């Protein structure tokens, strides 16, 4: 059988290989890792958690780049293009550059007689690409779990665990302690683990202690404080003062930034950074779809919040934006999410719902979402609810219904935000201004 020749064909091949989308085990990936000889000789930081992983990874990357290091980043999922998942020196890899790594993983897979899930296969591809690049520093975003996540086949020099919330409970457990225990699977004996959740599950510290890991806990080993103009960070042996706020917006970004700085402090002997790199890196960091505000009329807000904790943060951020006559929501989500739980946080702010189907079997239909929205509305509150076949159509209808001074928030899933970005960043102009 001939090998696929394009990235699109390889991704389709990966989707057909394994009967399950998620099959929690490390055995297959470890076997392929060893067969491929995958290893890193430069410092590696792995980042796990429920919310804040992507922002933390982006800050680590931006600061390290400003310090002059050659940086590799594995971040997921992508919004539009698969290549977004693999970044080298701040730029996403080309499709062509990844093809030899798909071929190498496929050859090793066939030789060992193994099947791989899409996530396992593509993770091995990107790990191989990063391991063979000329880099000084590698950042790996863990998937939904930790202990059995494919990324955990790599022994990181420092683990970062961001906020823990209820998500993927069917795989990770029914409560924060269970989920924390799974996330703590990325901790390694004797190596630092940074926890940026201010109220972490006790299971994480217990795992760190059992392994003899070097635990860095926010509020004890590092902390931050700030006013309206600037903020400062302090760790075990260093302070960073008079810092500008991160370019990423949102109430939780100082927690993420603090975790990133603690990680740098924990590996400072191998990867020292300067105050200027910290300031420039935080000022220049970018991450599409994380409370991303797109200027226009109406204002557009893009956020991949998709569980109750992240939607609560989104609602707080929306509330702090100032006055808008009306807020329109474009929303699409997976059926296995706590849809009622996340809607209750944001529903009081929404004046018109535009609900979208998404192109996945496990996605909730627009009709299912409409029923969920109506169920959380208080008696007597009449809010328009419309249904659409895709996020781009939903956004077009929201823009047509909005006045120039209104705002539109697109949220719920990476596929929802990605669906409005597939033709580029939307620039909205109200109907009587265009």
C-alpha cells in the first residue's frame, strides 16, 4: 500500500487507524518512542491542567524567545490548521516539514504491529520533529489528562500544573482530587513541579511528596501582587518588579504568568532569563481564541471556554469590559460537556443566542443547545434563540442582528472559534456603517 503524500491524507489515515478516539494507555506510545529513539537533550517543560495550559505555554514560549533561545512548542488543539500544533521559534511548522516524521512514525508502527489513536500518532510526529530540530528549550502541552497522556512518554525537566476543574470526568474521575491525581502523573522524581492553581487538590502535593519532587506552590513558594498599572512576582530567590500586565487578556492571566515565571526560576541553572526578556515576552505574547478582542463595530470577543470554570472566567472578563447595549453569543459545544453548568455563568449577560451545529459526532446540535439555553433562562425573560448549521453562519447572523455599539462573543469549543476563523480574522462592520 502506498503511503499518504499530503498532510491532509496523513491526518485522514491517522483517524482511520484505531477504533477509539481516546484509548487511555501509555504503552503504545512508549514502545514507539523507544523504537524511534525519541529523546531531548535540552530542557523540557510539560504543562498540564484543565484551564490555562495554552496561555502558560504561550508565555513560556514568548519569554524564552525574547531571551534569545531557540524554542519548540507543542500546543493543542488547533483552531484552523493542524500545523498550529507544532511551533519552532515562534512560527508554525509547514505541512511539508512534517511529512518525513509521519513516514517515520508509520514505519515504526508497522514494524511493531501497533495501532495508534489520532492523538498518539500526531503527538509522536510532533515530538520527533521537535527532537530533531536545533533547539534550546521545548514546551509540551499535555492533552486532557496527564498520567496516561501521550505527551507523558517524555520525562520533563519541570512540570507545570495549572488550574484544575471538572472536565472529561468520564476519563479522569468524578472530582477534583481524582482529576488532580491524573494530572500529577506528569511529575517526575526529584524534579520541580509548579502548581499555579491557588486552591489545588491535595492529591497533587501528595503525589509530589511521594516521588520526592521539588514542589513549587503558588502562595507559598512564589506569589504575585499588583495594582492597576503594574504587577510584581516573587519566588524563592528572585523578584521581578514593575512588570507590565501580560498581553493576553483575562482575570486569570496573572496566575498563568506566575506559573510560567516559577518554571523559569526552577530551571534557571540550565535556562537563565533576564528581566528584559520577561517584560518583552509578556508584552508580546499572543494566543488566538483566549479572550481575544477583535476591534470593530460591533466588538468581537473570541474565547475557547468550554467548561464551567473557564466560562465563569469569561463571564467575569465580559463583565469588566464596560457597557454594551446588547451582547450576542455564538455558541457551539460538545454534548459531553456540562452545558447547563457553563450556561448558568454567562446566560445573564446574553441578550441574543446564535447556536451552531459543529462538524463532529459528539457535538451537541444547535437544537439541543437551544433547549439547554431555554432551560437556564429565568421565568419571564424572553431572549431570542436562533439555530445555525455552522459557526460562520451564526456569526454572520449575529452581526446582521447587532447594532454598532453591541458586542458579539464566540465561545464554547475550539471548533466554534475555529469555525469563525477559517477564512481569516473577521472584521465586523455594522450594517449601516459598511
